[in-house]
C-alpha cells in the first residue's frame, strides 16, 4: 500500500465530480434521479486499510434533505495484474475490471516533491484477493475486534451433516489456507442490486474431489439487513427452498457481507415463461398474412397453450403451494417480529390508500414538470392515474372483512427471485433475496404485510412478460422501418388510438392469445391459495406504480408496460 493514500486523500477524491459520477454509474447506487446533478457530499463514516491495497469504507451520501449510507470497499492498483490471481487474468475479466475502474490523476507531495500519480480504484469484491483477506487471513481476522468488524460462522443451527461440513470447510480454509484452492465468479451478470459472487473451495491434495461452493453477497446499502435473520428463521423452520446462511461479516454491528449456500439451479423461473411463450408466438405466427379465424374459438387457444407451454403450466400449478409454504415458514410465533398478526382492516387500508394516493400524486407532479411532448404526458395516459385513484377509493369502501392478517413476507417476489432446478422431470424451487421491498425505507421493510403483497408482485411479472412479448412480436413482424415506427408507438395505438391501429388485425389475435395465456396461468398459480382479490389489486397497483416511476426515470421507452398494466385494472373495474 502506498502510504500517501490515506483517509484525507480518499475523502477529497470522493467529493470530486468524477467520483460522484462513478457512484451514479453503479447498479447498487440508489436515488439516481435525485442526485443526478451531483450536488451532494460524500462523507467517509468508516475508513480502514485492510491488508495491502484494500480500503474498507462506509460512505454517507448527504444533501440538506437526504442521507444514505453505502458499504464501498475499494482496492487500489497501479497495474491491474497486480491485484489478480492467475485464474483471474483472462482477457475478458481484465477488460471488465478495467472498464469498471475509477481512475484519476492526483497531485501529492512525496518527500518534499510534488508528484502526479494515477489513482486506480476498483470495487474490491471483484477480486479474489479481497475475499481471501476478509475470510481466510487469520492475521487480519485477529484485528477484527479493534476494527469494529465481526465474522460469524453458523454451525449449531444445522442438523444435517452436509451443511455442517460446509461451515467447517470455511473454518478449515481460514486455519490452513495453503491447503486450499479458491476461485470466484460473478453471479447475476452485474444486474443485481448487491454484488454477488460464487466462491469455490477445493483441496489442493485432492483435485478430483468436488469443490464446496458458496455465494458471497456484499450488502451495498449499509443499514440493518433483513436477509440474514429471515434466512435464519427459515432454517429454524426447516424450510428447504432457500439458501442456507453460513455466516456474516458485520461492520459496526451491521451486516455487510453474507456467506450463503450456492443452491443448484439452471435458471430463474422467468426463463421458462419467457422462452415457451415466445416460442409459441414465433411458431404460430410465422406468416402474419394467413387466415387466423380459428383463434376466434377459445378451445383452439386453450389447446395451443396446453401443447406449447407444457413446462410453464407445470410450474404455474406448483409454485403457488411453494409460495404458501414459504409464508408459513416465515412465521416464528415466539419472536414478535416473525409472528402472525390480525389488524383492523379499515385502519390498515386507510393507510395504504393514502400511500397509493401519495405515490400517484408524486408521479403526477414529476410528469407535469417534464416537457409536454413527453410520451407519458399525453392526456389519455394522465387520465389513467386519475382513474386509479378512484378505483383505490372504491376498493377501500368495498372491503368488508373486519380484520386483515399480516406477517413477514418476501416483499419483492418476482420471477427472477425464484431459481429452479430440474432432475428427472421434477422441479425444485429456491427463493432468494430476502432484503425487502426496495421502494420502502428500512423501517417500513421491517413491517409485516398481507401475503397478497407477494402474490401481486409475482403476477406483475406475468404482465411484464406478456407486454414485452407483444413488443417483440411488433418489432419483428409489423414495424415499417421506412416510417420510423417504434414498437411502443404501435402498442400505444392498439390500446388508445383505434383509428391509428395497424391495418392488419393480427395484433388483436396475438393480444387475445396472450390475455388467455395470462388468465390461465393466474388461475393455476392462485387455485389453492384463496387470496383476497381486493388486497391483491391494492398491491398490484402499488407494484405497477413503482414500475412506472422506475421506467420513467431509467427506461422511458418502456413506460408503456406498467401503463398498460394500470389500464387493464381500469378497464376491468
């Protein structure tokens, strides 16, 4: 470590516009729209140099009206090869790490001489060197108490020999690091809010033995994390469909790193729905000029879905019961925060109605502040939000049950949060990412909800798949590029401008097929759950509003998808 890179130097660099821009480019950095003008300060709330080159940092992002903390370990290098193990020195990995490096020339006084030095900083989690030092270096771990760090490995919670051995393997690798070979691979393709890696540990003397594999999770939002305790409860309740938690590292008593089971999987649940649906559309509508009058007959459509979406129908008929089992296993009566509660429905829905109305008002204010030419400022779009307010008010008055049951739930249960494995035509499902609803504050995430919150979130995924499939079909089959058409405009015309619709009636046929597909799957998913449909609609609207806000900020061309989800609520009501 170059001793001239101390806390004061890093603090000064962290408040440059270049570093603030680097923060904004990170997937895990929230509130990008609020902070995009770079008018915020960065405060180093925790700074320690861990081993050579590693800065362990907690930053506070602060404005006069805003504050949020992040866990941001950084690693310094002059040449990137210096911080990489031999297995990491592949061309693709070096390119990826270089592209994700913050670089800045800084002027420092060294031995009474001013020198210009290039400072290269990389998120430390991307390097095996960081994980070796944090998990398996006994010299560093002995310093943990003085550094306000705490490494905890769980073993007593496990009754089965397999998981006990996996924890013991971690302990042995720390005691005898020279006996083990380590490797890491990033998970999630960089599209995850927190940084995820798989860690493989194998014995050097027994290369034929299958390595033990773990998931290393860096919790970037430095606040009280829900996931470790929720996973701990699921282990206590012997729920087999989530990753086991083997240990954590805390900085100042808050979890910053989780060591989890690497569950066997071949993808997430959304892959099955997306692939089968699009294959069915591609096969059935290769020539859009054919006679599709047979699609006027519902039995034909039902048979087509039955033959084309075999795996989708199978997992849809199973997943509802798995979700129910998850909810049952999140209840631990002896712990207040994990107990089942009955609350007054009038009071609860009054609060949630106010919450939804507040979300709508904030959206309307933001949309009105944008140029009038913006797509989402069209009168027909704006009127949907007004109608949604009316629908929420009516649902509130129509709800007749005196009590509502609330409990801990997943809160963000979309299809990418459910991994699956398949052996001998039998599916196994694993629920991941128990960090709560990202749109809520940490205090709100600690709260309890009706199970309908998770069900609504899952059903919103069906709507996204449906409309993105329709957009894909429009782009491949209907777009006339010489007219500079875009799929989203064609889809808007289909729903809002009947006179401007494509001359071809094929879109009506495809949309009818997709609607029946969605309805059939909803029936299968919910068939044994007996949910309250008013509550599902409440949370479905909330999710769609959140998605609309996200798309307006980050993917304006995709705002049509949540807008149409809301329009369908209006039309059905």
